């Protein structure tokens, strides 16, 4: 009985932790560094989860609205870069620069998020190894809306 | 000793999942369309919050947000009514929440009235 209980408890704990492990992967396994994205939309959802933070935007297209989902760094990593839980409030207009998923779906890895109101650029803690954050570079294609 | 540690971690994991199950069914970010009787489609986003059962929120949250003037839920029929003073005129959305157990496909479907115009709406939680 004791052995069965121990095995059951260990299995349960293992299953729970496995979901976190599955979410952790290499950049190259999921995203294509050659598929550059520069896309504007409105934030509809943010999930501050480990090991990655995710957010979704609605993008107005010619044939309606597309929903794009983006992966960023860990919540702790983003907070160390100055992000707060209110940085990407629902309804915030953003321009996202990053790379698209290998499968061509509307998912991507964000390198930088530009707040459209102020043209403030926030680095998104991408896991792309050769990405260099260049804070001196101009935020092109953005005119402050306020 | 090992079994106690294993049970402790299992309980810890389960408690985290249980914690995530709380929340008002209307609370959250919703996206959808209003379709007028003449077929004109207007995209809208709703952000609804809950303060101890009292609902509030905004239509099109962001720079051009419009605060909801009144949000009520009849829990017996899951009928949610939203009033907002939009620039184009006061709007009243009346519809039912469904798929309440769904995390990603919860729906808010019904009819709206804005001045003399009427139509249908269909929102899905984001």
C-alpha cells in the first residue's frame, strides 16, 4: 500500500512538472530566424508564465482580423529589463518585431515590442542566440500617436 | 520519508491548479463583431472586470476606450447586459454566456441596440 501510494504521488508530481518542461524548447526548433516579422496590432491577451511570457495581438488584414501569438522571455527576465505587469495592458497598440514560427502559422518569437503611442521600444528577451539588442538604433516606421 | 516528500510535492502542484480555477465567467478580454441588420460588421473588443461580483469594464480598451456605464449578469440564465455610451450613440448589448467551462472558447452571443439600429453580436473570450 505504501509503495503504491508513493508511486502514485511521484507519478502525479511528475505529470504536473512535465507540462512546464514541455513549454521549454530551443529557439531553432520552433522559429525560423530568416522569417522576419514586423507587425502592428492591438494586445488582446497576456500570459505571464514560466518559462516564457506570451501575448496575443489582433491584426487587421485585408480579409478580416488575424490573431498572432508571440513568445517572449521569462517573466523574471522581462521584469529585470523594466517590464511591469501593466506594460502590455489589454488594448495597447504595439508593433512587434521578431521571427515567425517554422510551420508558417500566426505565431512568432518577439525580439522587440514597440508601444505605438510613444514609440518606446522594449526588448522582449528573445531566446534567439545571435540576436543583438541595439538600443541606439532608431525605431523606424513608428510615429508617436500622442 | 521519501513518500512524504513525494506527497508534499504532489499536493503543492494540485493546489496551484485549483487556484487557477477561480474567477467570474464574464471576466476577461473578449473580441467579436457586431453585425447590423443591414449586414455592416463592426469589430469590438470588451474588457470586463469583477470586483466581488460587481462587474465593470471598457469597450475597445486602449487609447479610445469607452467605459461601460452598466454591466449586469443574470446568473439564473447567464444573460449579460452591457450598456456603454459610444461616440456613435448609446449601445446596449444583451446576450448569453455559454461554454462556461471552456478556457479558450467561452462565448457571449446576443443582440444589440444602438439608437434605432439593431443587430447581432458574437464575442469569444481571448
